[in-house]
């Protein structure tokens, strides 16, 4: 039985750059929301990111030295922290309760994942035992792993739902 990560139901989408990971995540989120699930996502980038805009008030607060800035508006908020990259477990611990967290990236972590593969990308599945399925336009040469066409969103969502059904329920 897979216990999820940090007491959460999680499933990852991994693959090399430009394989279609973000498109798949976007489409999976929409499918699960259509099914009535509350979804959270985590996107891991290997470079510095900034959701703020140069010159805005919140940017100016950070530039002045604030260690944490909360930007709050009518329908959403963001909390920006000036600190070293947190662990996946730390990020999961900050999320609100949900039915499933879909993680894009964090390819070296031990949660279950589907590998998104474009024709031009090399396989990752043989090097990662946590990859439990492949999404690609053509059947992969690996035997034993479920394969889905990248655009078969309903079938991929069904597969993920089955995989996380054994994970610990959200707390």
C-alpha cells in the first residue's frame, strides 16, 4: 500500500523538457475538477522563479528586505518567501486539504509518477522505479508498464485515481 507523501494523496508527472508535462497536468486538473475532486498542484522548476512584478508594491516590499510577503486580493493570495528551496514535504505541509496533489517535476522524489514522453525524448522509466506508467504518442519499447496516449486524459485520470485510492486519506 502506497501511503502517499506527508499524509497526502499525490501523483507526479515527470519527463524531459518540452515533453508535454504542463499540458498533461493542465488537462488532468480540469478532468479531476470536472469529476468533483479538489486538486492542488506543485510545479518544481530548476531555476529561480518570481511570481511578482518588478515595481509593484509587493515587489518593493521584498526588495526592501521582507523575508515573507503575502499578496492578498479578492479571489486569491500568494505568499512569497525569501529562503532556500523547501523540500517537497515542506511544500505539501503548507497546502490546504484536497483530494489529490498533482506534482510536476521533482523527478528525483519517491512518489508515484507517470512519465510524459515526446518522440524526441529519451526514456526515464528504466532508471526510476516510481514511474508506474508512460504517456506517449506511440507505444514505448518498455514492457510491463501501462501506456496511454498523451491525449487520453480520461484513461490517465482513471489510472491515477486507482493508484491513489490506496494512499492515506487527506487529514
